[in-house]
């Protein structure tokens, strides 16, 4: 039987419908037996459908700079810990 961790690793391919028929059958079976993974898959699928219907918007420069600064700070912190 497929574990929840294994299911989550395959979720993206499952939702993109790029899994093999055998893998899809195994994932479908897991969803039938696991309400937690069913909720995750259903919510993710619905979220994707909502965002597919929206137009992309540019990230404001101020936010972009804040995000980059936060990423740089985290990368420096990780480098110190290695």
C-alpha cells in the first residue's frame, strides 16, 4: 500500500495527469482509502483551477526587493551553519 508521504511526492504529477496508468490506479486507490490525502489533493486541484482563471500580475518592486533581501539573509544564515 502506498504511504501518504509517497502520495504527496507524486501529487504534482498526479494532478498534471502525467503519471503512468499503473501509478495513477495506485494513487487513486490511496485517495479512496485516505481522507487526509483526498482533502489535500482536492484542495490543491481547486486552487490550481482558481489560479488558472486569473491573469498574472507583476510583483511590485518594493515587495520584490523585500523578498530578495529575506532570501539572501536566509542563505547567509545557512552558510554560517554549514
